[in-house]
């Protein structure tokens, strides 16, 4: 059976981190996140955790080398190729292709977390981001450029995060189990 690595992508406030955490827990798989790693790097450098700072640090890590960045993210947990894993916060097509190489012989499957604008707006306001201009500025950043276009098209599965989290987790876990059964037979 070919092992599976699930990657999660979605816009800011789509619910991807919450969903990836719940899916990993339900499957009993380890989880790593690009955002978690970027936060760790920012803290080590004595920087804050504002969205602007994290986007700048993330862009810098991408520019320093995607393979090195992906490898560092994967090293956050005790994981080896061939083991199942959940990877959260994918923001670039190049990261998808690099991860596919790094996780081989596992198969990387991309889950895109879609969200309605009204739900996303409510979540952003909950986070204290009340100015639409600020959201647009974040979304115009290079770290967000491919999320709604390229990554959405690359996705193997699209999750509608306006559904209840329990329903989404069940849907994704069922999909993964069906894929694993197909791989076995």
C-alpha cells in the first residue's frame, strides 16, 4: 500500500489549520505546518507574530530555497518518508512539487479548503482584523498569490469550510480511507 501525505491549502481564515489538526487527530497521523515553522523562525529572530511579519519571513524562506524550507518544515516532527503525515499551510505550487519529491514513496494529496467571503470576513473580524483594506493588503502579498488560483486547481479534494467541522473531518477521513482501499486492491 502506498502511504499518503495530506497537504492542506486555503486562504487566510479559511479554517485550514483547524481542519488539518482535526483530520490528523482523527486519522492518528502526525501534523506539521508551514505557519508553525514560520512562527518559530520569526520568534528565533526576535520578530513579532503579526501577519505582515509572518508573510515577510515566509517569503524570505521561500526565496532562500524551497527545498530547504520544505525540509525544515518536515523536520518539525519525527517523520520519515513512507509514513502518513498531514502538512498544513501550503501556499505555493512549487512547494507542492517539492513536497511530492521529498515525501516519496508516499503520495501527496492536496486538500483545498474553500470558504465563503461572509464566513471568512466573520473569522477575520474575530481575529481583530476589522479593515477590509488590511485583508486586501495581506491577500496581495506574494505568499497568497497562488492560493485561490493555482492551488485550488491543483487540489485533489475541495472542502467547503462553511460546513460543520465534524462533517468535514468525516468527509475527508472517508475519502482517505477509500483511497487507501483503492491503493490496496
